[in-house]
């Protein structure tokens, strides 16, 4: 039971900071926050993603490229141009690293205001730190595993962020339903997105990429991340942009 709770906590906390901080803030800038709060989010993203830590700078720019070139050869991740999900994610990893390490030149429209904390990213993305997290997960499993099959969850802990990514970037363009006719293959994965905290409403998001609420098109499309954002906005921890909450986008 302890292992299952641990995996659920890792799944949803890591997913929340990927959706809230990396996606809706770094990529789409649907809200603003203070410099101090931004650094807290960097730190908490590292804590909850652990060995899977993704830089807000690298993720944010890569996702902007995805929207600009969706389902074309320039898309960092599209099922149309890879034979399987593993080759797609390997290509995604390489593009992310090239962006994060500034090995490729990019138009300013993709890099503008992308949040970056260079010293922290260097630490959090280092092999030493990733291995340390991996060892911590393994030690935790050693003490709390109660059945052999629970060890099968350990690789999921090691690679949880890539698993989150492949669910949306692969399956979110293959299976599901659509609310909008768009010029790409994006789909809504589940009528009620209990699995991806709103990220699963991918078709909605591609139609209204600047909107903070990925759900809300149909009565059952509830976006948990958005409601947490509303709470944080009410507490004045973040400030949602008026354009991001407008229903007229």
C-alpha cells in the first residue's frame, strides 16, 4: 500500500508541476508570478519530478515549437513522423537537450520571456542529481515493497515525466474524441480527465492554446489543474491573465 501511495503522489505532483509550471506558465504564459514564486516552482518541480526533472526553459520552448509546427516534420513530437512511441520520445529528448543547451538557433518568438534559472537547471539536470534521485527511489522501494510485483513500478518512477509526455504527445494524437476541427490530429483522451489533470483535453488545447482552462467545452470536461490555478490566483500567489480566462478566445 505504501508503494502505491508513493507512486500516486509522484504521478500527480510531478504531473501538476509539468502542467501548471512548465506548460501553462513557461510555454503559454497564461499567468504571471513573482520572481521568488517562480524560483519556488523551479525547486518544487525538481522535488516532485526528481530523476525526471525538466527545465522550464527547454520544455517551454519545445512546446511552443510543437504548436507552431504541429504534425509537420518540424514538430518535436508527432506520431505522423515516427514509427513508434519510443523513437518519437527519443527524438523529443534530443531536441529538448539541444534547446536547453542552446545548441540550435531559434527565432526570438519561441524564446521570448521563457523562464530560465541556469545555475539551478545545471544542478537539477546533472547526471549526479538524477542518479541520486534514482538511488533514493530504489532505497525507498527496498524498505517498503511488500510484494515482488511492486518492483515493476520502479522503472515508472525513474521515467515518469517521459511517460506523461508519451501519453499526450503520442496517444493524444491517435485516440479519443474531438470537439473542434483543427489542422492537426489532436484529440481529447478522456471525457473526464482523472488521469492527466486536464492535459488530456488536447484537442481543446490546440483550438485555444492561450486559454488557461483546457476543459470546460462540455459539461463533463473538468480540468483539475485549472481549478488549482483559480485558487492560487485567489490567494494572490499567481495572477491569471484576462486573455487566458476569456471564453471568447
